[in-house]
């Protein structure tokens, strides 16, 4: 990864990159980049890190505003033989301070705004690192700025063992402080990125494609994506850091995508653009989603918006620790894109690479097909460890099997139907399936969330544009469902979320009820 951009430039890859705003590490570089220019930026960044004292074997923590230059900085650190730790600036100051203490970096790369936000929350992000480099400001007390490291020539690239730590990312953190996850070259590149470099029929990236990525670039998914997309050399890459449809629309209209990968929350927020006559998604042939299931009405809206003859929605399920474990595809012709078992049916395990087993949560013995249980996975792409929480990592291993912490049903056709995270699971209902059903019955809802853990029946939370909900429509929507508490209506910004847009359910429950707790045991979060 340290020489990825150099090698692609040498091969003549002509991919044009279009950004919705300039890189934070190159504010004067504009919004249009070529592969050779990106290669030069990675080399320049490697020189900056070296000037700040980074050497082979060191850890470099990266915490800044969301942008693809997270991965450019990571590649620069890898070039030096260092291990980048990409941490989302969306995390609270306390959570960031905890993770930085576990990373113990030689250098923290951050921005002035991130430091100021943490300071206002009484968190000192600079304390765990030997030095701090602020990428967008000079003169911040106790830190290095761009002027201090500019012009330093990068040393020659350093190679490492395929099984040595390559990058550290973190999980979404829906239940508290996220877990750090260390991957090696063998796991995240050899097992995951390499499989994405195949030009599969229909779902593979073509040289004529315009790829849109609207993601959280601090997470391991985009590090893997960066490796594969550079090698596949599509015609264009469009990077979207905003989920504001009014800000996103001009860029998408200028470069209409043919292949989209986005956070579930980004699909929800950008959905109004699908309703325009000349919508920006008219040329899309493949939509991809991961991190979390996208609710049925959202999938349907995008598939209908595409004018391609047979667009596909590719739904992946996996974890930061394992990469994708299953895939499922939706089309317009399968009952509006959502026929059969619905979006909570995650499909079958990735062929050759992955095996799944559903077991009793108490005995860990396999349960018969059709009965709910805890999902175990076996894959060669499994990460190395949780840095700073090695005992927690060991507790989730069962020989060659990995405890996902998800409750699901293994169907007779080999597919897996997800019910809930174990920490959120209720014996009365599947929160996830109930949420899907409510969204189908309440078109005005941007999102439905069913919370367990408080006394009484599960608490439904409805996210609407104005934070209001019609009482008569609600009574019609819950007809035939298990008992639910009276609903709470909120706006999008009222809901605590992770950097990937997932709802922080335990934090939302405490916000609404004052109760700390979960429906499940939380033993495998």
C-alpha cells in the first residue's frame, strides 16, 4: 500500500478523481486529481511524517475531518514502515482519548478543529502521542504545523512481512467505545482487496465506470476499497464527504455515477435526489451497501431511479474483524427489489472463503436449521487482534471460529437471516424486522428504530423530517405487531450516531429514558 499509487501511475492508469471539496492535507490542490498527482501527494505526505519523526515500526494515529485523504495519509505511513491507526473524528473526545491511549502513537495527525472540539470536552488528544502534526494550521501550541514539515524528502519505501500489522481501524462503536482492529497485508489486502480486483460479470468494476464513494473514510472498508479501485482503474472516481443532498447534487450531476458504494445513512439522506426528473443516479448499474442493512423503501427508490435495464443492489454483511461474510442481490423485478425473505436475509456465505455456523448462545452447540442462534464465522480474512484489548479478542475466538455477536437463523437454502445484535435482542420480536415493517407502513419515516432494555415493551423511535408523527397513521402501522411502547418522534440530528451513521442504540435509550441497559447480555460486543 505504501507504493500503490506509484505503481498504478507507472502503469499508466488514467483514472480521474473528482472531490466534493479539497483534501484537508492539500487545501490548495483543488478538487480534480490524476493518479500521478495522487502518487506525488502520498510521497510528499510520507516526507512530512518522516520530518515529524516517524520511523519504521512506529504507530501513526490519524484523526481528522472525513475525507479520502485518510487513506492517502495511511499509505504514506505504510511507505515509511509505520502502522497507521485511522480514528473517526465523529467519536466523542473521551472515546478518542481512550483509543489513542491504546494506540500509543509516535505521531498524531489531526486538524485544529478536532483538537478544539476535544479541548471543549475536556479531552487532551495530544497527551498519548510523542508529537502532534496539525495538517491545516501552523502555530497551534505544542504541535507541529505544515510549515514545520514542508519540503522534507521521503525516505525509500520500507517493506514488511505479509503477516505483520499493516493498519489499525475501529469498529462502528454502536454500544460504546469502539474496538480497535489490527489487520495485516495478508488479511485485508491478500484476502479482501485482492478478491475485489476481479472483473466479475455484471458486478465487477469496468474501465468505463464512474465510481461514487460516499463513505466514512476512517474505516477499514475504504482502506480495502482504495487498494482495489486503484488497481481496477475505472474512468472516474467521485468522492463524496457530505450527506447533504443540496451540496452533493452539483457534483453528482457533473459526474453521474454508474457504480455506487455508500453508507446506509448516505443512501437515506441522498434519497430526495432520486425523485428529480433528471436524477443523478440515472446511469447506475450497481449499488453497493455494507455496515448495516438498508431499509426496503430506500433500496426500491434507488433501483427505480436508475434507467439502466437491470440495475443491481449488492448487499454485503460482515464486520471490521472479518470483512464481508455474505452477499445478497436485489433487483427491480424481485417484487420491487425486495421480494422473498426481505433485506434481513443476508444471503449465503462468500464462496470458498467463508463458512458460517449458528449455535446455541449458552452451549455453543449447533442448532437445527430454522432456529435462531449466535452466528460463528470462519474466514482466512480474520484480523490479528484488538490492540489494547487482547483478552477481549481471545474471548470471541472459538478455535478457528469467530463469534460475530449477531443472532440469526440459518435457513435450509443456506442463507442467513439476521434478527438482531445479541446485545439488542428481545425474545418478543426481532427489532430489525420490525423496523423494516414499520418503514414500509410509514412512508414519511426516514428511519425506524426499536429499542430494548428499558422496562415494559420495546420502545419505537421514528425519525421524520420535522420530528412529528401522525397518531392515526401510527395506530394503523402497528396493527398486528407485538406490543410496543408509545412512539417517540425525532429529527435526524436528534439521534446519536456513529461515524458510519449507525444509531448508537444504548445512548439513544439513555437519552430518552435515562435507563442504561440492553435487551441482551452484551457479552460479545
